[in-house]
C-alpha cells in the first residue's frame, strides 16, 4: 500500500464524485431490500445494460418477495429466460420461499444472517446489508478488485486465495463508518465506468492523484491474473422428435444440473469417434428410453458459455421403438410450436425454435 494513500482522502473524493455522477439505475430509486437483493443477484456476472430490462419486467411479474415465493419455479425460470446462470434464478426462488415462510417476509439485516440464504455469498451479503440496511459491510466483486488493485498497485495474482483474503481485509478497512452503502456503490461505479478492464479512463478519474498504479504507470497491468487457458469445445446433438399429430417432444433438465429446470430438445455431447447420428440415438435412449430414426439436419447453433463452447447440431427425428420415460431428465412433454413460448429454454434451444419457425429476426437477435 502506498504511504500517501489515506482513506479519508479517498472517501472524500470518491463519495463527492459518486454524489455528482452516480448512474441513474432503477434499483437505486428504492432501497427496499427485495429490490436491492434482486438487482444484486441479477448483476452477478451480468452487465448493467442487460440487467435493466430484466429487472423491470421481473418486478412487474413478481412485485414482492411473497409473490415470488408463491410462483411456480417454471414461471420464475421463464421470467429469467435469456439472462443466463440459471442457478441464480433457482436460488432466488428458494430464498424467497425461506424469507416468506421463515422470516415473515422480512429480509435479515446482517451480513452473517444473509449469507445463510441460498445464492448469497460474502459479496452479495455485504452489498444488501450496506445498501438496504446501512450496515458497515465491505464488498469485493470484479470491479472493486480492479479498483483496489490499481489504487494500491497490487502486484500479486488476485486469483490466489491469500491475495483475495488480503483484498477483503483492505476492503473492510476502507469502509467509512455510516457511509458503507454509498462507498460500495461508488467503488463499483468507478470500476464499471472509469477504472475499466482494458482501457482505464484515468484522465476522468477523481482519485488518480492518489492511485499508486497510475503514478507508477502500471494501471494497465493491474490486476494481475494468470494467463487464460484455451476454452474447450464440444460437439452436441439435439433431437426435435415429431409426434404424428404435429407436436414435438421437449424434456426438462434435472434441477441439480447445469441449466437445471429449463426445457430443451433432448440430446447430448458427442463422444470421441462417434458420429452425430449415433450420438443422438445413444443420448435419447439413455435419457428417454426410446429408439430413434434420425432424419435430416435442421441446422447448426454455436454458443459460448463461461468455461466452454459448443456446436449444437439439431435433427428432425421420430420414435421407432418404446415409449418416452423420464430416465435422464426431470420430465418430458409433447408441445406444439405455439405452446413452446410458455416454457423457459436455453438460448441454444430458442435458436432451434427460431429455425423451426423460419424466424430469421429471432435468430439475429439471439446471435
């Protein structure tokens, strides 16, 4: 830590900047704990511009924590559709039920009590406690890590546990008593708008004269992280299984798996040396217990997740033997193309739906 970096100076300058320049965000217009909690969950690994319309629509659908607690999980997942990281939605629903059933509809105010709720870790607990309840609690997300690593010119790898612990200690020490909510939001806003990852806007930064990395010229080298590894890629197949009366079969993913609770066209990952059609027949037999005839290919969908990429090959199919059973899925059903809008699907399957409907506009919007 640089000797001339005094917390009172940082507090004064950064809070003054935030007071004058704070972004007008819908969750800042009401410090209601439900809204603060909802925004913080949505903002995990998702950019502010993406979250804003989802936040507004979600509140229209579920205006209170009690409304959310009473809703079926399928409705919650549908409202969340397209926002990604669906475990957040499942945890959101479970937490709402706990708040409604065990806390009388009131959120606990302390970080420790908040961390006992599903989907709320140390950062989210600190954000809710400080912003909604005025608790003197720190936060440490990606934006705050970047700001602190530059302010104090931290040369250690921020992904290492010891460095991460030291950053939490620093964040806690810097919290100005009685002003934690504004301070935490100021740090996050500074990281999002000024102290950006690749090209920090130092000329506009209100604390640049107190920034050790700026003084040393190392701001673009901070924070220190290990080199990125090559992203794995997988070939995946999907079966659009047609019923003689015109419906298609969709399956619900197990709740404890990735994208749990969402509906999809069943299929799975191709094994080494396996053809796409052989993969699809094997996967459907394992998942639904039926034998398939694999017809013509519908299209190819490419998509990237956080830690891997896929190329998804979709095929028209029909059942040749057996009756569908929920073996490797939570449930299955037949649905018309029109009915599909009632179900929550991953982005890849929404693209398949667009292909089936010949909807080029939807495909363009999903790309």
